[in-house]
């Protein structure tokens, strides 16, 4: 099962705004467009985190890849870590309930203005493979954003 949901009220970053759910722009779009729930300006050579207040549930052999749109790339906007890899166990995590965030970096020379409702990136679901001779992994995620190294 694959679906998007609004994170729990206790974990939302922006409780007073209506959240616009991700959607594909065209019938054959691979990516689901994500929208900003806030107005924000990203100054040149600065990074800003925009939480979507949305989480994604998907199958254990899948990953959600977060990217900027090509239009954002043309304006010098990129993800601070170049690409976002969201594992299925990020969903409902104890730290932030799986709240998906886009950490955007402005490598351009002009401020980049984002208005509430503007596209801030896209997410693409895809399957992944593992090696056949892998040792069994028993560790589980214990945190939210950037927590793959924090396992139990």
C-alpha cells in the first residue's frame, strides 16, 4: 500500500494552515509534487528547511526519493543533501511521525521566494534490491529526519 497522510496534530509544524496533499501534475508524471505550507525566502548561499506536515506509507521493498523540480534547479535551488532517500520505516517514527521535509539550498545569487502553495519538490516511489548473501539485519529506526544512523 502506498499513501500520503497528514502527520499527527502533535507533530505538525504548521498547525494553522491547510495542507495541500502531493499529487502528480500529469497522467504520466513519475513524481508527486509537494507544496509549501508557508511563505519563506531562501537567501543566496543559505539553507532553509520546509516541513510538509505530510508523511508517506509504502511497502518494505520500496523507497521514496525526494528531489527538486527542474524549474527550481534552473533557478539554482537544490536539496542541501542533493537527494532525499526516505525509507519505509520513517513513517510514524517517534520523533516526528514521519513528517517529510525539504531542506533547500539556494546556490544562486538572488533570493528565492516561495509562497504558500508553491511546489517545493517532488517525490518518486521506486522499488530497490538487496544482495542475496546479506546478513540478517535486526536494527530498527529510532528517530526522525537524519536518523538512519540512530538505530536500536
